[in-house]
């Protein structure tokens, strides 16, 4: 009969470990499930046993029971072997071969701006070979495809306007000059405020 103590969800209560002066164990991606140390209250991280209820090692396992060794084997395969092999393949095989292909123009696709809840036409670059975000205007970091830039990439690290007399420093380049509301991205690059302003200030001359 399956018992709770053999399940990967049967772990230490980190609050009890901290109270007893021991290092906490936080589970996460790529980390193995470890048995609770002696003297520390166990805890079911799956929520099948409510917090506050005492959990016994011989407690009858629930329907979601999974042996710790099978879980740890899956973690090793997915996050320690397969991920390692995939990263080495991309770095030493896929990207170097991709650099040998003829440079092509960089694609631009529509993107979603969560700050204003709006679709931005042609607001995001896309690699024409692997269809991923290249994270570079010169070469895709995933497949090595090189790009041809039809025009220089604008410098988005420069403020769009100089500081105005009497303007608070904390609001410089963060306030929309059209409606006075915060644009949310610090004023760098093509701002898109909720009022529709997209980076061009009015000419008051």
C-alpha cells in the first residue's frame, strides 16, 4: 500500500525548519524532492493534507501519489540532461551553422502592449527562419540567422525630449506631453499613451 512518506510531495515544513535554525528547502524547477529531515514536521505541498493537520509518514496516500524516485528521475531527465543537451546543441551546432546562411531582412509582427491594452502593429521583431524573438537586430540567438537592416535601428536609450523648466526630475520623460498622464515606460522609445499619443509632441510654435 502506498504511503505519504514515499511521495515526492511529502516534504519539510520550511517554517518549522526555520524555527529550529535549519536551512529552508524550497522546491522549484530543476530541484529534486528530498525526504524531510528528522525532527522537522512534514508537509504536503500538493494541498491534499490541509495546513495545520498533522501528517504521519504512514498516512495512506491519495490518488495523486507519485513516488519520489520517479519524480526525481523525471526532473533529472528534463532539467539536468535534456536541457543541458539542448543548450549545448544550440550553442555549438545550430547557431554556428545558422551563421553560414545568407543574411535576410528581419521580419516585424504585431505585438500586444499590456500597458495600454492595445495591439501594436509591427511592434515586435521576428526571426524569419525560426519565428522566434531574435533578441538582436544583427543575429538570432536561437538559430544563428543573420539579418539585413534596411535602415539604422533607432537609439531607444535617449530621452525623447529635454527636461522642461520647473519639471520634477522624477517625472521627466514619464509624463505624456499630450494629456499629462503617465505613459508607464519612462519615456524611452515610441511611447504609446492611453490617449493615443505615440511619441510625437505638439509643435507649440
